C-alpha cells in the first residue's frame, strides 16, 4: 500500500522531480525500511519515519522539519484511509519545545544523529483532515519539537475526486497502469542549490545575491523541483523559503549573526504557480525582556503578476543565540 501510493506520484506532471525528491522522500529516495507503524501510550496508531542527514541535506531546522512533516503526514493520512490525491494544505505549524536542546541537535548534524518523526492522524474527516507530529531525537527519545497540519483532501473537481477515492478504480489503476511502470531516476541536488540558486534579495535600488546584505523583500523563481504533484509550489518548500528569508531579515533586526527560527505558523491561502514570486517580511512584535531577544515577523509569499495577491502568510518567531 505504501509503495503503491508513492509510485503514481512520480508519474504526475508536477512531481518530476518535485520537492519531495529534494527532501529525499520521493519514491526513488525514501527508504521503506525506516518506516514503522505502532501504538502510542494512549493507543493511537502512529507512523514513524527515521530521518537521517546526508551530504545533500546536512542541517536540521524548523523549516526543514515543517517540510518533512508536510510530506510524511500525507503518507499517514493515506495509511489511515486509502491512497488517493495528496490534497491541499490549509495550515501548518511547528514549534521547538526546548531551544537549547534543539540548538545542540541542530549544531551536531550527522548520519549517526537521526531524528524520529512520529505522525498521528488526529481526525480523518470527509473533507478536512487534522494531523500532528512529534520530532524526537532517535538516541534519547527527547521531544525536540511538535507540529500540526490541516489538509483539505478533495481536489474540488467531483469527477477527479470520484476516480481518485474509489477503491475499486484505484486498485485497477495500480494493477493495469503501474504494474510495469518504470520509475525514472532523477539527479539528487543539495538542498542549498534547490533553494539558494533561485533566491534573490532586493533593496530599494537594486537586486543582490542571497548572501548579500539583508532586506525585507526577496524574489524567488519557482521551478519544477519546488512543486508538489499538482504542479504548484510544495507547502514544505514554502516553509523553508520563508524560514531562509525570515532569518536573513531577523539578523539585521536583532543585530546578530546567529539567529534560529523557534516557531512558525503558515496559512496557505491559494496555490503558488511556477514562475516569479515575491517574499515580503515585516516585524509584528518583539520581546520586551532583556533575557529574551525574540522577534516576531510576518512573511508573505505574493504573486507580482496578480497585483501582489498573497498566496501564503507565515508568522515566525526567531531569536539570536
């Protein structure tokens, strides 16, 4: 069932190669041996994936964990029901439990320091599904962060939805269309190249590369490698993009070269198509205590060709360390 769900995703236009491939969670890159099903202390069914760092993804972060949660909770939903179309994200949020413990984990990434991503389906509704996720250090089982995810599962097209969620039709599709399907092999790129090479920060007079001086405004070019199976920008990719732009902005505001994202909450208002988008940041608050130098910012992904329409809005809490 797990493989049958992943396999058709690679044949859809939007997922060649798709952002899940960059996350190493596509059919070609995900390791089924790391996937386990179990029961929680409260007798809930859990789906856990043991995620390891690699040369292509060398660093943990809240943005990365949000992207991994986005992909893995979709698998958990289909494990609790049946395979179908991946649905549309409405809201995601991720928050660190213990900043210092998480920073220690972030600063010592290695294949010997994996993380267990434990997924729960809180409510499996007819149209809206709620999930939650715990991120635990594999070696100690310390809880490092938690997430939640709200998804709208139908596409809105009654014909497509009827075909996608009919078990008999799905089984026929697997049997006759996928039995001899040859999974294509795609190049595996470092995550830095997947995002950084498409990102440009902007000031009032000109454009500068991603490594240049901070700005509240950036431009990102969405390509095939940033998309989900529907051909629009992957929600997890948006989370990682907002994290990167938010940290760049916060470093200037906090006057610090070391900034970490502690929490993010993202609202997905409409799909982000391929092409050029704008990412805007603004401060919405700051901590008033000298012991806590947190800053709260709003990050929006806008479509300049649609009069600046906001597609996604995130609220981020960042701090220096």
